[in-house]
C-alpha cells in the first residue's frame, strides 16, 4: 500500500468526511503531538468487533428465508445493485478504518444513506441519494473529536426506458457544511455534477459513478476544495439471496497540494426477511491501495439496508 505525503481528502460514497482529515487542517503529526493510540480505542474497537459478530450470526440465521425473500421478486436484487433504481431504501452503514496516520489509530463512522425515487414524468425518474455521516469518531485528532460530518445530497435524472440493459442518470451533487467540528468537515458548501452509467445483463451488474464537487461558499477561513470521484463497481447475483460486489472509490483533490485516495472494497450481501421487513445485509473489507500520509491502511464495513419496494 502506497502512502503519499499530501493532505487527506473526503472519501467517495461520495465525498463524506470522517475517515480522514479535512484537507484544510493541520497535519496529523501535529494533531497527534507524537502521542500513541488514545485510551478510548479498546472500547470502540470492541463495539465494532461485537457488531461484526452479531452481523455474521444474523446472516447465518436468515439462511432459511433469504431465498424466499429473493424469490418473491426476481428483480429486487437487481434493483439493489442499481444506484438509480426505482426503489426506496434506507441503508445504515457502520464504517471502521484502521492503521490511520503515522500513529496507527482508528476512525469510525455511522452513516445514514436514504435513497428515494420520484416519478418526474412519464419518461423520467428523479432519484434522491443522501449521505449523512450521523456520527463520526476520530481517534487521530486532538480531544479525539466526534460528531456529525458533512452531508452530501445528490439528485439523478434517469430515463425510465432501459435499452440493451444500459441504465444511466445525471444530476447535481451538493455538499452541505453540517459538520459539528472542524476536524470532521470541510466548512464550506460544495456543488458540482454527478453521473452514473451501468449495465445489467444476466447475473452481472457493472458500471461507473462519476462526481466532481467544487467549494462555492462558506467560512472564509477554510480552504477551497475541488474533489473528483471515479468509482467503478461490479456485482454478481447468485439469484438465491446472495450477492458479491467490488468497487474502487478513487478520489482526487485538485486544490492545495492535491492527492489521491484509492480504496478497494470487497463485500458479500444477503437479502433476508425479518418478520415482514425486507433487509439487505452487507459485510465487507477495505484495503487502501493508495492514500495520503494521514490516511488509513485497511478498513471494514457493515450495512443493513431497509427496503420499501412497491
């Protein structure tokens, strides 16, 4: 894994802060003051481990009804692999990143990522995708700050008609400076275009998500940013409630000293029914192929997505 010495960027998913330092703040070496891992590390680490064990147990326990959930609607798992599908969903994601910065600390993020489609007219859908870093825990900055991160709001206009399995959508991406502390947000509004194109054929879904956000206003004492996200992704559906997926959230900061972050995410998915509620579980690992000197080396994530199909 390559670590380069430039400021960290907000990671993709897209442009959410919390895994790494905002690019307009002091270097992590200054922030840590040469100290080792914080005393709060075992408590949060144990919580993440407990969550992972509970997740694994839940996936095993739902083995009986997953096939039934998937079989009820053969297109449901395809919709889950489609970022602009006409499907209301509420993903709740817990992220953990390890070996962060020169002192090998950790960061933790709890995200809410609701997706709500609207029928714009007889030919077009409008899909709202929101990413809310509801709780960010930083063990690599002074006072080990925690709080809410910057919210990202994207809208995709997507045609209802699908030709040869090709699906696409374009629209604006807006970053809101909602962070409750300077260490977990960028302090400025952001605006730019975003788009996605994907192909669904047989068991495969593959495509790419693009976005670029410029800072357009906010606190005058915070630096400008210009962040690009390039996210290729692929999913294989076994048509029995199980899916596997991989993506690379390539991000690049064009302002200041610039810098790239390239995490590779690999995960498994399980569609299940909990009572009458459809839930898609995802458990995955992350390896940073390239990151800033203040970035992480590895990570893990767990997502429970509540589904509200028509």
